[in-house]
C-alpha cells in the first residue's frame, strides 16, 4: 500500500527535527547526527534548504534532503570550503 507523503521546507530547528535526524542518519552512515545547535545553524543559513518528507498518516518525518548552494557552507557533519 502506498502511503501519502508531503514535502515541506524546514523553517526552524526543533526537537522533532533533531529526533528525526537521530533516527535517519544512522540508516545511511556511521556519522554522528547533528544536535539541535547544529541544526539551528544549518536551517538558519541562507545557503541551505532542508526539505522534510512527512508521512501524512503518522505525521512523522520519514526523510530529509539538505541542499547547500554556496562556496562556503555548513553540512550535517562537517564544514566545507
């Protein structure tokens, strides 16, 4: 059965967002998920757009995408120049 998903841009870093990254990042890598302070910095940056996939049935964040458009930016687990 297909579950309806809605994509929204993150407008602020919250405990819910922190928990979602804590659940999702370990599925992809051994990197430490970002904490609330790091997510605040990432979401607040005008160079970044963080997209969130919400399962409409549960309201849970089930996926994320971080898009960075700049020469210098803050990634989820490191700084790049």
